[in-house]
C-alpha cells in the first residue's frame, strides 16, 4: 500500500485506488459503479418508502390493521381484490344464469351456449359438493354410485337426476326418494338364497342356474326387480341383470349378503343447501357425463 | 488497515463529444441508419391480404387473439418454437457475422448505436460540432444556451415519441390505431407503451449512449468468445505510425512514424477512446476513426490505412512484412455456417410441412373407463381440433384399430361424427365417447382420424381404449 500525495491508498499492481480493506494481504479495489446506477439505487429506496406508506407492508405485533399488519393508505389488500373480481364474475354470469333458469331442460339440451354454460357451472359445483362421495370424476366408489354409467337406480333422465339431487335419497326431505328392500335373513333358507343368487348371476354372466332358484326369484324378487332382473327406477330397485353392483362384490356370496341383509345408500337433499340454478346445472352436468338417458 | 480519506462512491460519466466525420464508413453508416430506421418505422404499414377472417397487416403480433403474423406465415401460441428457431438463426447469424467482421453489429446496426448516432446528429444541428458543444456546456447560463439545449431535448423527445409510436403499430392494426392516436382515443395500454418507449429512447440514446454498451449490454461482453485471430477489428498500424509526433509541412518522414498525433481519431470516437492504445473493450468498431485518419493522410499525401479494419493475424504478420489474405472459411466460421444451415433447414421444413389442421386427444383419466350394462365398456375423450385456416370448416371423425366400436360426440343438439364444425382460425372442443366390448388388450392402442370434408386433408392421433384394470 502506497499512500500518495492526496492520502489515497493506491494499489501498486493495478494503479487503482483501494477501499482500505485488507484480508491476509488481499486488498479490495475500488471500482465504483456509475453515478446513474447509484442514483437509481437511491430512487428504488425512496420508492420503497412510498410503497410502504401506500400498500400493506409491515407486520405488526398486535392484531391491529389488516390481519396483523399495516393497512396502507389506500387500504388495498388481496382479499378485497378477490371479492371485487368475484363480484365482477357474478355480474357477468347473471345474464346467462337468468336465461338458463327461464329455459326448460329439453331446450337447454339443444342450445349450445346454455348447455356449455350449464356443464361448466355444474362441473365446478360438482367438485365442490358431490366429489366427496362420488369422486372428482364421478366414478363413484363402493356404496356410492358411478354417475358415468347407464345403470341408474332412480332414473337417468335429466328430470330424474334433477329430482334426485334436489330431494335426495332416504334423506330428511318430505319429497325424498325412498324405498326399502326387506332383509330375507330368517325368511329364506341360506340354500334358497344361494340359488337365487346363482340365478341372478346367470342373468349377466350366462352361468347355469337351478329351476328352484328361478322360481324363488320370481316369487320373492320379481315384483320389484322385474322379469329378467332389469329393475325398476320408480322404486329405486336395482337392475340385477348387469355386472354393476353398488354395495357388494359381483359374486354369489356378495349377492347373498345383500339378500340377507340389504344395504341402502343415503344421499342428502340439496334443496335449501344449493340454489335451484346450481341444482339444475348439476343435473345437466351429471347427465352430460355420458350415461344420461 | 484504517484510512480517513474519502473513497469515490461512483464513477462520473465522462461526456463524449464526437466530432463530425466524412468518408466511406460514415457513408455506409448513414445508409444503414436510413435503411434500418426505414424498416422500423414503415414495416407495420405493409398490407398483406389474408381474406375476411384475418387481419391484413403483413407484420402483426396480435396479443389479444394470440396470433402472430409475418407475411405468409401465421403462428399460434403453441408454435412459439418458430420464434425460437428464428432467434437461434438470428443469434448464430450474429455469431457468424461477429467472427468474420468483428463488432459490425455494434458499430452499424444495433438500435443503441443507430439512435445514438441520430441523437448526436440532432445535437450537432442545434449546438454545433465538438468544439462548440464543449464550449456551450462550459459556458454559463444564457438565452443562447437555453434555447439550443431546449431544442435539442425537444427534438430528442419527438424522435423518442415516434420511435415508441412505431413500436405499438406492430401490435395493433396500424391504420386503425393511427386514427385513434390522431383522435386522442387510445387505450391506456398503448399510451403506456408509447410513454415507456419514448422515455427509454430519450434516456438511452440521449444520456446512456456508450454507457449502455459498457455497463448494460451483455453481448458487448461475451462476444469476445466469438472472436479469433482473423476477425476484423479496428487496428492502428503502430509499425507505420510510431514514433508519433507533430509534423511540420515539408519536413522529412525519415526516422519518424506517419502518425502526426493530431488526435482526430480520438475526437471522432463515439466511445471516447484512443484507438492507438490498441483494441479496447469500449470500441464498437464503427470505423469513424478510419475515415478521420484517412482524411488526414490525404492532406499529407500519405497512403490510407494507418488506422484500418484489420485482423490480429495480419497485423502480427505485417511486423514481419508478410502479407496474408483473410481466410473466410476457418474452423470457427465453418461451425457457425453449419449450425446456421441446419437450423434454417429445420425451420424451413417446419414451415413447409405445417398442417392446416391440428388434432389433440386426451383420454379421460377419471374414470379411465366406464362399465356399462350389457357388457359394454365406454371410454371418454376430450378432442380438440385446431382449424388454422381462415374459413369455417367441417371435419369427419373416425377411429381405426378397435372392434365393434360406436363413436358418439356429446354436446348440445344433434352432433354428427361426419360433420364436426370448427370456426375459422379457432379451436373446436369435443367430448367423444367410444363404446365397445372388452378389447384383446386391457389397454388397446388405436388411432383417431379427422378429415377436412372439403380438402380431404387428414390428421391422426394415437390413443388408448381401456377395458379394465389388471
């Protein structure tokens, strides 16, 4: 280090002034930033001060201010912004929604714009309210019907779907859909039930069955489940001639257990929880999944 | 170690006053400025007929409708790889030019150079040449100084305004926007861009100047990687020039160099350097010092080329009095040319084979398949047909590779698989259900086809039909 006349520290090798900092003989050269850069840096600091004043910026120890922070002079926050943009969406939707509510299901199924509107609205309402049981793709699970297929307990027409959603199944609603299959345990012999189950399996799989099984079916089950086991949607009686089972395995013991002691599903009534427009949108969406009649 | 002395916190900009030059390279520079600014200002006004359903502006980046137009080329957002290709070609082309001609880009074509040059010209009109400008800056405040400075800055802002103004025409229909501007009825976004670009032009070309090249520009720094011994640089021939000294008319040239130390090469330099100190980072190779020096050599009846475009190799050999011509094809340039050819070929192939239809198929994941009554199985698909033409189209949808399959398009009204309508220049979105029996494989591969009903142009996409879980 050679302090020169102006008492500056000049590095011998480069001839550049140093900052005077030294670590084990390594010196820090002072290669300064251009002035405009320094000014810009200062401007950003000043900008930040203004920003703190205008916008919510600093957390506070107490809960004072918005969720424990400074509010900022314009009292802007993300929650208000969200509310505003949601209101904007609602008002934009209002026109379509009014049109949708005036139109019958039949006309909606033939109107591309309203149909797309209903499917989109129903899809998001489904994810919010129905997916918990029926799955996000409406694929269902054991005890919760798959809404994509063409096997409907209470009917797959759009009006029937609408009524089911509105009033629920075995729900706390005066108009709810309800039916009860009797438990045959103690009424029928175990052996008879197995034979009935064999007959039922034969309907979907073509297995062999006994004449006794068929006769018992016709005596005990035909009234609700129909000839050839096609079911009855006005009673909520399942179609037993297909391989689709809601509560049990697709097997003889599975079917026997359902005859012995039937399980019944419950679906809440959505009337009162959702507005009518949403229920109608849901009906259109569920109908659109592919199994609608 | 402790010291009390003051340390500089910033480097003060040394204002540069480039002197006026005449000569070959100055002429080229004017010409290039004329051409590049001409392209920049007038290109958005070129019309190109694309029919009724598309804009008729030759070069247009339509952000709201997410389309890019360049004469006969139209790209959709997902085809941004064409822009990637263009950028690769531009970059490698720039590398090639740099390895051959040095910083030709910096010295002649770079917008920063062109606009700075324009601004210096404005400065000269109102404030005079180098000497006068320096005097004006040193003089105390007067009306003369005031109006000259004011006129300079107002002209700069005006140039900035038409620069920013021209930019927005690339993103909007130029005639429509022009009439909007004339009626002061411009969207705020457009105003914002004009103001921002006016500001950046004014600041960068008026004040930033060589500092942009020295401190901001990454290319200025990393282009040394593209240089080799045979790249053109500006070279002071010190074997001929040194020892330099002032020259009295009629004196002998014996025992001294041809450089008369007139410093004209320093005065004309827009980067404010002395080229006689050798190649420097700040040099943008604009050749103004060559013109200036050649004019002096003419007056002294000496040959041109004391300062000249030269290569390092030639310069070294000249010391040994060997004349060597420049090799255009050398390792580095061959690489760049090959990459350039490959990239261009791929791009041209891509453009030539661009189909007017695009088909996207998404097999449902939830549920993967649906078991129906009567042993049938249904799979759902989201199908998107992109109609890239400018007319409304009908398409036929078919599948091959599945046994006994029923194809159904879901939607409002009656949807027919042989008449899927997609509007001009848009995407048709269809829900498609395939119903069939259990296939040979649980995951059966098959193919969707769409065919333009009129032109019979086909597009296909493979997909799977899932019949069950393992």
